[in-house]
C-alpha cells in the first residue's frame, strides 16, 4: 500500500503539520489547498510525498519549488 503525505513546515527546521491519505487525489487536493491558503514567506515549505511499504518516502512535489542543485 502507498501512503501519501502532505507536510507543512512554517520555518526551516521547525515542527511540521502532517496529513496522510491512501488516495493520491485526496492528498493532491490537500496539497493544493495548503498552497492556496498560505502566502509565500521565508522558511515555509509544503511537500507532497509518497511512501510504499518498506521503501523510503519520496517527494512528489514541493512549494515553493526546490532547485535541482540541492540548494534551498
């Protein structure tokens, strides 16, 4: 089974709010809703991830988008 998570972090290295769903469309709606309800500000990070049984969590999307070179 795959679990989809939306992680909202308001400041770098700060606590997170995490929601978890078994259906990807539900998680994607929650991800878009969080993006639409939060103004951009330094340190804010909203991530959509997926994790299959026994595998590491993989990031599907993030906002604001992270750069490909690993620098935030």
